[in-house]
C-alpha cells in the first residue's frame, strides 16, 4: 500500500468530471500535523515551515478556458502548478474543477530552512457520468473445488476468495452444479458481504469445448442426462446453420450455441473458456472453431485471461492479442478474467487472475449486464510482477488507478472477513456474529472514496 494511503486519508478519490469538488487531506497519525500557522496564507517566516500544493492533471487538460478569469480570481496561477488551499481543523482542503475523465495528482511539500520535504503524492480520478455511477467489483467467474478436481471444499474456496479481496465468485466444478449450491449453503444464516453465485463448467457429450455457466438457476450439465433430447435439439440447430467455414465442425459449434442459449434461459452468463489452451500437442478448441465463435459470438463473455501455469502464459498472451485484433475489426467482445483455480492453497492461479466489473451493484443481473455492456476488465497478477488489467483502454486506465489507490485498502478489510468465514466453517460459534459486525465495511469505504 502506498505510504500516502497509510499515513493520510485523502477523500474523495473518485469524483464527477467537469465539476468543482472539495478534496480533504487528513493526517491519520501524530507524526504528520497540518498547522494553520504554517499555511502559505499566513506568510512564510524563516523559522516557520510552510506548505506548497501543486496540481497536475495527468492528461494535461486542466483549466476551463471560459473561466480563466474566475480561476485567477480564486488564486489559481494558470502558468504554474501551485494551487491555493486552506487548513481547516488540521486538514488540508482544496476546491478544484476536475476537467474531463482523467487521473489527477496533488503533490504536497513542506518548505523549511532545511529545504523541501515531500509529504505526499495524492491521486484521484474524475469520471464521466456513466462510469461514475458504477462501482468496481472484483470477482472470479471460474474456480474448482474437491468435488471435481480441486483441493478444498466449496465453502473453503468462498472464504479464501473473500480473504484476497473478491466481492463475488462462483464454484464452477467440472460437470457439477451442486458444489456451487454447497458453497452458498455453507454460509446459510451468516451475514456476509461476499456474493456467492451458482455455476458449473460445462462439458457437452463428445465436445472438447469448455464453457462456464455463471449464475444460471439450473444446471446445464444435468440436461445432458436426456441425451436423445439434447442431440435432437442440437441437430435442429445444425439444420439452420447453412454452410460453415472450412474446419468448423457443425456439431461442436451447434453444441456451443445450445449451451449458451440454455445458460441465458436460466438467467446466467455464458463464458467461452481458455480458447488458446495448449493441450495434447495443439490448441483446444481448434483454430477454425475459435475463429467462428469469435465472429458469431453465441457466448456472453470471453475468458480473456485464464488460469495458466507460468510456462503456459503464452496462451493468455495469444488470447489478449486475438481480442485486440477482433476489436480492431469492429467486434464488441465482452470479457472476463478467471483463475480457473484448482486449489486456493497451491500457490498458483488463485491470486493470479481475476475480473473487475464496473456495475451498479454486485447483484447477478447487474454484473452480467455490465459485462455484456463492455464494463469489465480482466487482470493478470503474476507472482513478483505488477498486476496488469486488459480490456477497453478507458477502463484499463481507470483500473490501474483503482488497483493502486483503492483496492489495497478494500482488500485489507476483506482479509479479516475471509479469516472469520474460515473459522465459521471450522466450527467457531462466534464467527458468524463477528462477521455481522463487519458487514458493510467495504461498501462504506467505497462510498467514502466516491463523492
């Protein structure tokens, strides 16, 4: 966490674009104090340090040309970054017009006989109305428990997910929907902030294409039990396809269409998983089928970043490159990032990949609709590397700010909740009450950071 965010409380961090906003910088501990007698407004004396505050809009559009005289009257020097401020009750207060959608820097220094001392490099972000109205939620659309080929129980995975700062998740075991219900029931009667959704990884008969059912009210895998009905419905889809590109297997494509249609019938989000997974000496699915799926998009979202070992990272690189190529062709492709974790304590996958969805709430419909409306990024956070978001440029810029300035504080609050969720699973009868006491802390933090 940045020292500025450890030593100070600077709020709000996210503000509406093209409006004036008052920003307050408050010290949290005694080793930093703002004395009104030291403010520049009181004049500089050799024996009394003063403060200077400089403002830098990172995109360099900073002043409304029509209001230049008003800005000068307010003390804003248009030819220099220094800006006026007040010290009120031990806090620094600045009122600024934050122009456009961009990041902003407030650089605070103390000036004394000893020279200049940097007190903080404070950041905030101004947003256009559509994005300002949305909250960023971290989540994982694709994880496995020991009910298929993972290592831990569904409830354990949910607890660990909250512990690393996730706001939503689903257990999506291979061919099994019941474990996702088990994850929910592990916390029946417990008031938690983590949204646990139902889901499964879908494996149709005679198909190597992997799909995730995120949030549907029923299992898609269980529908395969009536295989004659499934085959007949897929045959009906094939009969309507017409001529397919060379190399596209009609059954495999029609099976995908059928599965994604069924997920939507159940109110879920259908995810096309790891299209450049290298297995059995080749990519799976075949390149021609992946190309046609990207062209026709029967899915709701593409798993842009997925769970690969370090020696398999080429697959994520290819998925990102292919995504940008398809976007350059004019295709709007919704994306998610997923860990595809097969064990939260294995030291790989689980913390490496996730999604940030910008949504009105963390309810299923809001998350799904926001992903489909292109309000999401996929994050790759490999060990000993800086985390990197991928997706639309506008959202990537904003996500980088959030990952540096907002989520570290959010995630610190989540750690305790995740620990208590694990204690509840282990039989601690007091953990549920403690979780109730903590409920709403992350929402309150985000509300305080937003104007």
